[in-house]
C-alpha cells in the first residue's frame, strides 16, 4: 500500500507549475474528444497546463487536421500532431470533416490549419517519442481518451534519433501519470475504447510503468454536457470549431456524456475533489473487452469514483472550461 500511495502522490504533485500534457485521442468517433481538447486549451490559457503534442488513434484523414485546426484556433498552431498508421477506425465523420473543409466565400478556410490530410501527418509514435524525450524527467501526464494503439506501440518502440531509450524505458523516465478514459468499473459491460483494440489495451494496462488512473464509462455517463451550453456559451465567436463539431455529430439539441472531458480534468486538477479514487489494484481485460479490477495493495492502477455531491460542481467545471473564450 505504501508504494502505491507514494507513486500516486508523486503523480499528483503539480504545485504552481503547468502540467505538461500529451493528448492521445480517437478524434472523430465521438464529440467528447473535441470538448476535451477545448478544455486542455482553456487550462493552458489559465496557466495550469502545457500541451506538448496531440496524437490521434483514429485512422481518418480528417482527424489530425481537425486537431490541428483546433490548436490553431486557440493560438497554438505549433503543437505537434501525429497520426496512427493502419489504425482501427478509418470511417468518415462529419464532426471532423465539415470543420476541416469549410471555406469562406474567398476560398480561404474558416478554420485555418496547416495539416490538410492525416495521411501526411508524422507517425504518432515518433511524435510521442520526440515530445517525451524533450520533457523533464518524471513530469509528463498522458491523457489517453481513445484506443490504446499508439501507447502500446510506444511501449515496444526502439531507440531512435529522439532518444537512445526504448519505449518502455522512455515512458518510465519521463511520464508520471497516465489518465485514461477506458473501461467500466468496478465491473461492467465492455467499453468502446477497450474492445476496439483489446490486444493494445491489455499491453498498456498490464505493462505501463507508471501509475494509471481510469475514468470509466460510468463517470462520463453520469455527467451530460448540455446542448444549451453549445447553443449559448460558445457564441463569443461567430465560428467555433468545437461547437460546429458538436452540431455535426448528431442532430441538435442533444446532451452528450463527458467521458473524455473527465480524464482531462483529473489529469490537471487531481486534488480539487471533483472525483474520489478507488483503492489501488490491477486492471485486466477479458476476451470480450471487459475490464476487470482486482484490488492489490502495491499495484498502481486506480479508477475515478463520482458521488452525488460531486456531480454538480464537476459538471459546472467542465462546462465553464470547455466554453471558456480564448486569450
């Protein structure tokens, strides 16, 4: 127990410094990814986080360009964006395609971006390795809100020009926490991010060398992002890419679970009592993609718990951060 508590305490020490973040997302499969990226930018504008890189685990030509245009919209066009190769979900998605292609009358993009096609983006693993190699030891928090594909490949990556370390040792040296939207706890139905790439989920959950905190399906499902916020709170600018993505994902109005947003909120503000934590344990994945949590005193996995008193305050924080005007 003492080892697990010490590791998690070290992972939660933020102080006044910005939290260096890497955002690994299956952008385009659900709109909560877009809202989560907006929250990251708001937290960076508030001096609480620093987005080092975005890596995409959805193999769509529009996923990486959409991430790039959101970064550009918030004034951070230089954030590296990497894309999975031979990923699991190449299907089209209007929520990322429409904003990426939309143009003004003069032919210019409504949302400027320099990355036009995800197939031309650098490989996600190379972007991950470069971002980690340049970071301080023990400083980086990775927020994984999609499939485990990119992080599993990172663990098996070989030394390269970015670092002489292999992937597992590079992660152990540079990462202090993995905040993952994955699974269903303490035990429930197979969750989408896990069952879409079971072998990668198993590898990451069982071999990741730092603490992991899971935000399970049940957390985001209990906190619905309201359509009225999309309709009103994002109107500080005539064209907002995240609000447009929300409108193109499903017919409005609809309230959507905040799955990925919760993993970001915990990653940057772990000590604000938005959530409680389970005891330490191990997380395994069965053949159907169901996550199984087994308590173990010296293990380094935990999952978020949300009680009735926390719900209102936590949802309010998510809404305010997602819709916060850029600097």
